[in-house]
C-alpha cells in the first residue's frame, strides 16, 4: 500500500511531502514540511484509522489562486473605471449641458 500510493502520486501537480503508514515513514528530500505555510500543505488520513497519513505540497495551487485573484482585481478595477467614465460622460451630456443652455437663454 505504501509503495503503491507513492508510485501513483509521483507525477501529480501536488507532490507528496511525507507518508506515514503504520511503522513506515517516507519523507521527501526536496521539500521540508517546516518550510511550508499551513495553506501550502494538505494532510490526508484514512477515515477508519490513524495508520495512514499523506501530506501534499499545495504551493502550485496557492500560486495559481493568488495569480487569478490579482487578475480578477485588475479586471474589477478596469470595469469600475470604465463604468465611472461612461457615467460621468452621460451625466454631463444629459444633466449639465441642458442646464447650462437654459442659463444662457435666461441671461
């Protein structure tokens, strides 16, 4: 079970950091668990027993989520700026120009 699980998760986007199964422990040489923030790692355990624990590295998912959040923020800023400019233009044409023309006629 231990070797099969390790083999199945070798080439995934969220690599394995550590596996603990019964008395066996495997830990990656490339990544240390202490170097990762809580949001960058995910622990999976069997529901029935505490005999199996696998910890995955979620840094790639976290980076992609952060990048998409930045893109969404920029998009919202562009939409709000464009909407504000069109609203200002329409308000000037519909409200301010007719009032100025009426003031000119009255004077």
